[in-house]
């Protein structure tokens, strides 16, 4: 063997044999033969979709974010594709025209040994012209979050305008461009917040557009807005009979009101209404402070009111010998009173006791009116005049007189 190994022709022959064997084992013309049992189908859910179009001048709607894919092929190839996800699902809209159209989803960079099925295979997209316009931003906040006794001034937005880019039909629908301040606590001082810009249509639906910048700085000035005013007493109703209201006093004489600056400017006072129609003795009442329209708060809301009264007892007194005068008699007539024959009446007077003590006949005026009466016998009414704060009842309401002609 040593002689054979040392022979160069032996080595060359052995190399030739090995080369032939190696060539036959890697013949490039041979094809793989796949056994059906090595085939596999795998589903991939929510695979991302890419779209290719003129993003500077066009806006496309209707492109799905993801699709479902079914892969079928040799088990090793399918498992590798599913694990690596090194292929692309896309829509080619580089030559698309303005309007609605049906396009096919495509796949690339996937092994040609794998058959892919995309669901959905086709989609309808709408291609529109892209428009950019500038809009003024309005600040918005919840007025209920302003603390009692404080008011908010005009909010300041920086920058005051933003550029909005989107499909022309969406840009035409823009009704509101707002920056909303999200603040839940009671606000008592000026605040500055970064707020996201919201673009809405007239029905407050959010529009799918691009805003630059997407956030703005909103400054909301807040200041205290109170005013101190006197509390006025307004008496309502009439006291019961025999009750005199001597004094009504407030325990608290001033109130602090809050509201719009213009409203407060015109308000001089607030009031407490005291109903005296049911008061029969000295009383302390707790009553609400009544405010004008536009005032949002008053402190205190309730005040104590002291009512002092005098009680007067009603008494009766009979006043007698009140003379009855004759009025209105013509000059050519004479009159004689037949009843009462003494030409006097009595009155039963009702009133406060202290007023009745000094009351006498001279405080009343009784008379009969004989105007337009002719000669003869007549029955006429007796008229009585007296103090307006007293009530009385006469013992007679009519008198009988005889009218005769002067001799």
C-alpha cells in the first residue's frame, strides 16, 4: 500500500473517482420532490398593510390597516415565513386617479414555494386631493370648574392658528377647531396648560385630519370677583289686628355677592323679605337673602331677623249725646226732627283701649242731609264722621224729620 500511495498516478485516479461521485450527488439539474405529508397551511391574523401613493398631494381612505393571510407550502418554509414575517403586503396606488376605485392587495418578498391567500383580496379606496389650510384655535373649558367667587377672563392660545391638512371634503366640513383645558378641580388662579387640538364638524364629530402643531398652549386668566352690598328689609303683608310692628332688625347687615363683573356693577343691594301677616309676638326669623338675576353666589345665604311688635287690645266704649246736625235745607223751609226727638244719638265704638280713653262726643260729627227734599215728613239716613282708625255702630241709623214752609 505504501508503494501505491507513493505513486502519483494512483493519487490522481483516486481524486478523479471522488470528483465523479461528488458531482453525481449535487447535480444542479435535479429537482426537489416534495412529499404531500410535508405540506402545511398556517393562518396569520392582522398582518400590516403598506400603501404606496403620492402622499404629498393625495389623501387615500379605505386602506385597511391589517389583513388576514393564509400561507400554504412546505412546512419548513411556512413556519419560517410565519416566524420571521419577512414579506410585505401592500397596495400600489402610484398611478391611482382621483375618486373611488377597486384595488388588489399584493404580496412580495415571500418564497415562491409558498402560496399566499389574502383576505380580503380586493378593497375599495377613495383617492382625494390633499389640502392644507390655516384655522384659528378656540380655547374651551368647563365653566363649572371655576371656583365660587371667581371669574375667568378671555383665554389666550399660543399659537393662535394651526395648519390642518387632509382631504378637501374633510377640510370643507371643519366647523370647530378647539383646544380643551382638562381641569377638574376648582380653579382660583390663572393657569397655563398644553392642550390637544381637536378638529370637529358641525355635529361635533372628530375629523381624520393632520394638525400642525397638534398641541397648543392655553392660558386662562382667573380672578376673584366679589362685591359687598347692604341687605335691605322688605316688609310684606299686613300685621294681624291688634299687632303693631315696632322694629325689624337684621343680625347681619351686609352680604358678599359673586357674579359677572357687569352684573355686579349695577347691583346696589340684596334684600330679605319679611312676611308680617302671621306675626303675633316678638320673633327671630331665619330668612333667605334674595339676589338679582346674574348673581351666582351670596354669602351668607340665610340671615337672622328680629321682629319686635306691640300688642294692642280691642275695647268698646259708648259715646252718648252726639248732636245730629241738619244740612242742606233750603232757606224757605224749616225742619223739625221727630225721631230721635232730642236730636242726639249714641255710638258703640270699637278700638284700641288707649285711644278710647279720651274719646268724647266732640270727636264725631253726625248729620242728616235734607238737600232736594220738599215740604212734608221724611225718613233720612244719619251720616257719621269720626276717627278713621276706629269702628262704631250708632243706636239709630235713620232719622224722621218734618219739613215746613217758613211763615
